[in-house]
C-alpha cells in the first residue's frame, strides 16, 4: 500500500536471503528501509492480557503488535485523533504522532487497568522517555548527515544550482574576443551567491569535483556551437582540478562527448594547475586524451605554486597563464614586478603562448603589448557574463575596429 504521506509500505515481506523471517519495508524517493518487525515494539509487557501495537493512520494498517491485540479494536480508531475507547472487556488508548503518519495503540483489561494503573504508568513512562530520546538522537544524526558538504553539494548539483559564466579572452593586437574562460558559479535556492574560492575547495575536499567538472563540460558543449557560429575559430577554456587528471575521469568523458559532436580541433583549451602536474605520470593519460581531440593545454596560475623551468620542459603544454598577482604588480613598484618580466621571457624562450589574467588598467595593457604578450582577460575588457551577453559581444567586437576594441 501507499500511505497518505507517499510512503510505499510492505508489511510482512519475505526476502530471498531470509525467507523464514518476515520484514517490514518502507520506501520513498528511491530509497527503502527494511526493518525487522521484532524491534518495532521492543519493550517488556508484564501482563499476558496487555497488548501493544503500532499502526499506519492513513490508510489504516497494523504494522506490528505484541500481546493479544484484537484487530477489531482498530475499527474504534479515528485517524489522526488521540483517543481512549473501550470494548466490552478492554480499555484501548490510541496516541497519534504529530509529525508522522503513525499511531500507537495499547489495550489492557478493564480489571487490570483499575488495579494496576499506577504500576503500568511507572513502567511505561521511562520507556516512553527513552524512546523519545532515541528518536531525537536519530533526527539529530539525520540532520548532521544532510548538512554534510558532500550531501549538500550533490543536492545543489541535482537541483542545477550551479551555472557557468564566460569571461572573454582578448587579442591585444586586434581587440577581438578570441576565446572565453568558463567560470563556475553557485546560486543557492534562496538566491545567495557562494564565492568560488569557498565552494571549489569544498568540492575537492568532499570528493565531488569530478561530478562538477562533468556538469560544466555538458553545459559548455551545449553552448559551444553558438559561439563557433558567431565567431569561427573561437575557443573556450575549461578549468580542471588535480582530481580530474585521472584515468577514465572527466577528460576522457569530454573526449567521448567532443568526438561525438564533431567540433573543430582547437575549440577547447584545458587549464591545469601546477598542483595537478606534480605527479605527471598519473596525469599523462588525461593529457593525452585532451590532445586526441585537438584541445590545447594551458598551465594556470603559473608562478604561484611549484613552478620551475624543469617542470615546463618536462610537460607538454601550449600556453602559460600569468596569474593576476603578477599583473597587479605592473606599474605599482611592487617587489614581484621583475618576476612578471621573467615569466614572459621564459615563455618566449620555450615558445609558449601567454595569457595575462586580471588585467584592469591601460598601463598593464601597454606593458604586456610591449613585451610581446598577445592575449589577456580581465575587467579592463569584460567581466564574466552569461552566454547571451557573450554572443552579443562577439558580434559587436567583430564589427568594431582594432582601435575601437582596444578602448572597450
């Protein structure tokens, strides 16, 4: 049967692993619990004529009983109403759960009730308090489980609370948008935005980052045809976590999907961090899968982690992304400003392309152009935006002259 609260119930079900033992099974939302009936009413009954039972209120059905409980007494029960009724021989008490579609029933002979009411109360009251404490503990445990980061993040993913914005990558010589970085954002059901610095680390710690990456891949591949239509040769860059660089992981998933959709080579750039390449042999299958679909590889946040010349020489990458902390030092007389020049010179020596992140001022643009940096992204050009705004910008930048675009 299905109760009024939507719970499918099987009373006295027999399962293959224990055919001699009946079980009660309750299911909702794709999950089921199997309960041994013996634990439903696990309390002593000190008199042979006292009966206890637990029943579903709507539709009315007895789950379990202990002692001589006459099923005809259930006809005296009014669903969802606490009551005390009597038959010819017994007093019957029904007590309803305020939060659940269940009720408890206790029946005792009239003679026994008159003689031993106080004694029965002394026995049942502590047991009731104990059962309430166990129930409260169960609710507390369930609440903590529901609030765990893994459960919370997977629920947000299931409810499609995550979405993608695109920040354009600009050719500094022509001013045109030649690519865009896909940036993940999270808006909770109450409308609040969670900063990426908070939830990205949490997804990695909770072990759900691979699911998130596949989700982003699906959204980007759905948007990519419109971008390529608006600007042939355009590319989108995807960020990969170190946990994504594994055998048969998100990159191999991307490889299968990309191949089926027949996109041109070069339509994707995969951004990896230095952390993800510490164990280069473990990451190599994923990098090879990316190469097989013509995706380029960019090393993100270069210079902020374990970077070294030997690392750059040992891995097969196409582009270095200069971290925003180095770009911010340009023209600020900061101590790390010479490092920016060194990174640019090193990339030129290794014949790697460069993308500068976090560009905000014209002085930074002039500095980068003078040193041969071809591409950049940042608030100087455009903030991260929805797909519709990106497509409108692609069409506008296609009509603009280089001089117009440089002043965007």
